[in-house]
C-alpha cells in the first residue's frame, strides 16, 4: 500500500509543480476548466493590447477577454498560443480582424468576436481555420460581405451575423459552408433574401432572420433548404402568407412569426408541418383563425396567439391539437371569454395557460384544466371576489396575479397559495394589515422555497414599498377598513401624482388655472364691449372685408385645431 502511495505521489508532483509556475496576467484569472483545459479569463477591462507569451503560458487552450473599456487590436500575437481551442474577445472595441491573424491555430474550434466595432471582413481573416465549428460576429458594424468570405471555414456549423448593418447578401456569400447548420441574420436591414444566396447551405437546420424588414419570402428559398427545423421570421413586415408558403419545408419543429402584420392565418397553411411543435403568431393583426388553420398540427405543444385582434377562438380550430400543452391568448381585448368555455373543453390537457390583459374572467372558465401548472392572469383588474376563478386548478406551480386590483388575500386563497412554488402579486393595492394580508404573511414565513418576487405593501403609507416577507405580523394594524379608488388605482400605475410633489404642486397648478380663467373672462368681456361699440358706430359695415378676412382666418385656425386634435386622438 505504501509503495502505491509513493508511486501516485511521484506521478502527480510534476503536475502540481508545473501549475504553481504557470504565468497569468494581472488583469486575468487563470484556472483549469471543467474539461481540464488551462484557461485565462480577463473581464476586469482596461486592456489596450492582447496577451503575449511573456504574460501567459503558451499551452493555454481557452482565452476569454471582455470589456469594459478595452481597446484591442488583433495582430500576429495570437499565433504563439498554438493549442488554443476557444477564443472570445467581446465588448472590446475591436476595429478589425486583421489578415491571417489566426494562421496556425489549427485547434481553434470556437471564435467569438461579438459586440465590437468590426466594419469589414474578408476571406483572408479566416485563412487556415478549416477546423473552426462556431463563429460569432454579431453586434458589430459590418455593412457587406464579398462572395466567398467564409470559403476557408469548411467545417463551420454555426454562424452568427445578427445585429450588424448588412444591407445585402450576394451570391456565394456562404460558399464552401456545406456543413453549416445554424445561421442567424437577425437585426440586419436586408429587406430581401435572394434564394441563390443559400444554394451552398442546403444542410441548414436553423434560420433566423428576425427584424430584417422582410415583406415576403421567395418560395424557392425554402426549396433550397429542405432540412429546416427552426424558422424565425419574427418582427418583420409580412401582411399575408400564401397557402403553399411552407410546402417545401416538411421538417419544421419551430416557427416564429410574431410581430408582423398578418391579418389572417389561411386554411391549411401548415398542412405539411406534421412535426411542428412550437408556433408563435403573437403581436399580429389576426381577427380570425379559420377552422382548418391548425388541422394537421397533431404534434403542436406550444401555441401563442397573444396580442392580436381575435374576437373568438372557435372550438373547431383546436379540435386536432391533442398534444397542446401551452396556450397564450393574452391581450385579445375583443375576445368574449364567456364563449371560450367550449374551446377550452377540447384542450383539457393544458399545463401552461396565459390569459393576461383581457378583463374580467368568468367563474368556471378554468374548470376543464385539472393539470394546469402555470397560469398567468395578470392585468385583468381582478378583485378579491374574482379570485375564485382559480379554484379548479389544484396542481399549480406558478401563478401570476400581478397588475390586478387585489387589496388582500383571504385565508382560503392563502392556503391554496401555500402549495404553489412561485406566486406574483406585484402591482396590486395590497393593504398590509392583519385582516387583509395576515394569513398570507404567515404562509410566506412557513414556505420551504423562495419566490422570485414578494408582494409589496401599498397601504398603510408607513409600509408602502415594504415586502411582506420582511414584516412583523405583531406590528401590523388590525384592520384598515378604508381605501379610496384613487389609492387603489395608484398601485397599478407607475406614477402617483400626489406622492411626487404633493399638495404644494397641486396648489400651484390650481392658482395658475384660476389666473388663466380670470384672464379669459376679462378678455371676453372686453371683446363683447368692443363689439357693441362697433355695432353702434357701424364699424362692422365699414370694415366688412377686414372682418370677413378675420373670420376666414379664425375658421381656418379652428379647422386646423380640430384636425390636430383628431390626429392626436388617432
């Protein structure tokens, strides 16, 4: 046994000795990562140059440099670190990459140069990087890229060009990227995607072009990308999608079309997407969902229709969604929730439901949902009597009651809340006394877990802004039995006038208004007196043309005022 211990000690001593001698710059922290790679993490900021071999061991495999206040340029210095596998230089005011800066780094797999000031990239920037699998150039100032810019990156799998200023993609921009699986072009003002640009990336699985000012997509593009599984076209300017829009992409799992201008989802738009499980159509102008829009989506688990103009979601439109688990219909203020009961009866398997910013919720609306885990009913002006709507949901793990008009939590509801792992009650006019909040305060003290946010008192004023988990139940009022409407509503607004400037500001404004009214009355009296004088001296007749001109100008100014008021109202 002693012999084994001696042998083990002899084996590990060189490693321990070498670790104590490792070099590490003062601006960085050096250690071994989870994969036993030597790494240098420099996040203190203030760097004006890259690390050199005199400061850092040349066998380093991971270098992470992040601002603030860095001002770095890339030169040949990196070539000294021949074993480098991961290089991240972000938020460091990097102006350019430099020709062949990474030449010789044959083990480099991940290169992240995001959040810099790079304006131009060329193929010489990446010469010798045929083993690179991930390149992130997002959040720079790149305007355009020449053909074959990435031709040396033959093994690249992920390319992120989001949030630059690229106005156009040219043919063969992605030449030699036949193994690319992920491409993010979001946040570039492209306005159009020419199909030929994507001819070299036929294995692409994820395409993101969010907020790119797109109005339509040439269907030929989808024909060139048959393996797409995720498509993000959110926050563009699509007004209509053809029935055959997605005919050639039959492997889609996730489609994001939120933040466009769609007014209708045509029948059977997704008839070829039998694998689709995530669909986001929120923040459009949808007034109706036809009965057969989701007919073939038997594997759909997530559907977001929030913040549209839906009046009703017909039962027939969800009849085929037997695997749907999450539904968001928040913000459809024209929808009659009384008519949603029949629809909900067809999807009782839901585990996540959001009905926020909709108005009063009918009693019994949530009766079908015995398995519900997540419920968001915020912003519905719910009072304490309306909380019985949650009674059927006995398996809740998250409940959002924020931005309502709750002034307390009774004993029954407090006991229900005791079994919920996370509850939001912020922006309610809560009265922190024994009879309104005492039961919940006791429940919160006994919880075995922490909530993300704790309810905040609105009254009494001495406790306004206090979190209930910090209150001493023995020091509370017994029962405050008066609360004005003004105080209630103030809890759900971001600014309470009487608390910022108080009565002094009110008195000053009152005085100003009184003076203005007095001036207007005196002016009217003066004008009336003058008109009477003019009538008796026949000035109106003598100066008729002038008076007519004044009337015309007054009429014009009045019309202009009404037009401005109308425009402002719209």
